[in-house]
């Protein structure tokens, strides 16, 4: 009785842990370009809700880096006293507690002139919101309706390809037999011409 109760609680804990893991999101900082100059990261964070348990992955060229800094240093792009410094092309931050974190690139002017500054505010985990974010992400990833219109284009291409071979084979099959057949025919006339010219030359030579 007591042990089965413990087992039940353990199972519940595992289930809860799995549910939390399943709904955590790994955000790649700017999905398309990554961590680079001239990306508006305020635009990237707009509309996103970062929750405890999510992760933030920076992907960047080796000449960039990632500094986690204070709010004051973030505001002035100051690189002298970072909270932590990261390099190597890929850095993952776990958003383990609520609050705002500040990230900049430490390469001169990349923060101030090149927009490489990102602030992320993490809120406490909310299962319902996490489920909604997952659903929205799945829906956003699913605009396979737009890929679907392109298959018709492929169908046209296929049709064109099919009709092209249909027209092509006619040309291709004629030249192909014709090549062996008409090569001798077309190459024969030159021989006749050459023979004729030689004969003519011979006649001219004899007449001369
Ligand atoms: Cu940089």
C-alpha cells in the first residue's frame, strides 16, 4: 500500500517532468540568420513568450561572441565586465529563472552599430501557455498549404517535361536512326563532291 503509493507519486513526478520537457521550447536566436550584425532582435523577440525551462541557442560565425551583461552594460554596449563570455559558434543558455537577461556581442561596434544586442524576459512556466505556443509553432511550421500550390507547378513542369520528351523523342529518334543512316547519306555527298571536284580537276588538268 505504502510502496504502491510511492510508485504512483514517482510515476506522477516522471509524467510531470516529461510534460515540462515536452513543452519547453529551444529558441534559436533569429531563426533564419542567427546571431549576426544587422538583425533586429527586438523584432525577433516581439510576440514571443520565453518561459522557465526554455533554452536560447545562439548560432554565430566564429568572429562573433556572446556576452551576457548587466542591464546597464547592455544599454551602453559596454563589454568590460560581462557576467559571462562565450565563443565558438554555438552557445546555449537555459532560461532557468524568471527575469530579464541581456546579451551583446563583444566585438567592437557590433553591439552599438550592428544591432547585436538581445534582451530576453523569462516568465514562470505556464502549462496552458506552453501548450498554446507549441500549437502555434506547429501551425506555423505547417504552412505546407503553401508548398502544396507549388506541386501544381511541378505538375506543369512534369507535363512540360512529359510533352518535351514526347516532342523530343520525335526529334531524338529521327536523328538517332538518321544519324547512323543519314550520316552515311550526308557524309556520302561530300565524298561525291570531293570525287566530283577531283574528277573536274583532273579534266581541267588534262585539258590544260
Ligand atoms: Cu559580433
